[in-house]
């Protein structure tokens, strides 16, 4: 539909990961680079931690595809991610990353350039699970990439309900620019629970009070059904 990002939103256990995995099953992985990572509550205060996982996978692609990148790009990436090696070249970066927001912009532009390089070879999908735990810098970087990368790169994110103001601001901003499609997963209604139970157990016939009990105990959450 012209979006560069899909965000799947819903409570824990509602089926966000299942929907995301079902989508990936339809993708020809011989024709697509898929880079996936998760955000964790315990790492919420660690700046750029989710991006370390994505860039580690990207470094592997650069090596496998024998893509050579400018030495300056390697220096910039290693300034923010010291343990990350690009093009099998590890060096002590002379770039000071303390403080300045312009330095984050430099990182953003470098990562955008890296992804443009690999997207010349294959379509690329970048996946972040549970971005309600994503730190501020990572969200800022994600927003910048969504705005400036073309449609050959698709971002897929999952997020629980009750997310923070920073995630709300991100959604509003990306929606205003037409960059994000928000897919909300709701609990099943009572009728949907009954239909689900009938399809899941086609050889069983339950009384109405049993269907009522299933609905009351699961409250329509697919994980408990």
C-alpha cells in the first residue's frame, strides 16, 4: 500500500509474533535479506542495543556478498559499536561520539548507506520485536531510516499495548509522513471464540455453557484459547 513499515500492535499473547512469522513464511528468502532482532525490557536503558543485533547480521551479509565499503563507514560504525567488525577490518576509531546529536545523524546516514548497498542485491526486511522496550536513541535512528530509505527496504515491528509516550510520538510522526501501517490485533469476540473452538476441535461438540466457559476464562485472548 505504499508504506515502508508495518507495526503489529496488541497485548501479550494475542498473536503478534505468529502473524509476523506467517508473513515471513510467504517471503522468498532466496530473494530477500531478512534481519531480525528483539528488544528486551532489561536492555531498555542501553542505548542502541537493538541495532547491534541488526548490524551484526548486516556485517555477515557484507562479508558473504563480498561488498566493500569505505573505511570511514567502518570507523563510524565501530565508534558506536566497538565490537562490530565490518569488512573483516577492525581498527581503533578516532571519532568521538560523546554528546552531539549531529554524531547520531552521522551514524544514521552511515547505516542508511550500508542498507542501500545490500538492497541493491536483494530486497531487505528489517524486523524489531517488542519495540515498546526500545531505547530513545534506537527509536530516533529507526524513524530517520524509515523516512530516508526507499521502498526496497521494509520495516516490520511488533509492539504491545500500553506503550510509552516515546513510542506514541514515533507512531504519530511516521503516520503523519505516511511511512507506517499500524495493524491492531484485538481479542476475539464471543462468537469468534466459538468459531475458533469449532475449527480447532472439529470432532468435538460442546454445549453452549462450555463455549461460554471458554470465552470467560480466556477473555478472547488467542494464547489462552
